[in-house]
C-alpha cells in the first residue's frame, strides 16, 4: 500500500461518527450485564441459585449476601436499560463501572481482560456521553 492509500484508509476510519461508536459501546456493555441479570431472576423474584451464589461464591465484603444479590440484580436490570435507550446513560455507565470494580476486586479478579473491555466502553460513555442516538440528546436538544 502506498502512503496515500494508508492515509485514505485512516481518514475513513477517523470519519466514523462518535454517535455510532457510543451506540455500539452502549449496546455491547449493556448486553453483557443484561444477560447476567436474566440469570438472577425467576419471574419477578430473585432466584434461589442467585442467593446461593452470593452466599457461597461471590462473598462481597461489608454487604449481607441477600442485600448484595438484590442490589446486583436490580443494577444489572436497570443500568443496561438506561444505556440502551440512552436515558441517564452516564449515570447508568457509572453504576455499571462500579459493579465492574466490585466484580474485579472481590469476585473474579482473574477476569481482568473482560473487565478492562467493559471499563473501556463505560469510560467512553462517561467521557463523551451516549451520542446523538439517545434520549439524553433528544432531551438536551429540546431544552
């Protein structure tokens, strides 16, 4: 490839709109947590296996296992919805970033490559916002 061809490819890559990058980041990280959330419930109640996991495997310090299970289950349902629709997306990203930190520090410290990937998407959303394809932007434009 010539220098001009390489520069053209780089130019095209740099022209990918930030709203599209943010949308992909929002959906990608939301999907990870949403799938986890769905394993924690049985209908509208927290599944028995979820309680067992928080008592025996996850063992988050300073939190009662039932409280930790409830908070994690609610967070894994609410924060991804916030990201997908882009309403309070930065707050949703912050919540999931906090959950990621707890998972990394206390639950699965050897899964740091996954956690870094989630963190990068969440930091992008925190730093640049959810982008044009979001309810946050729609509300901002109307105010």
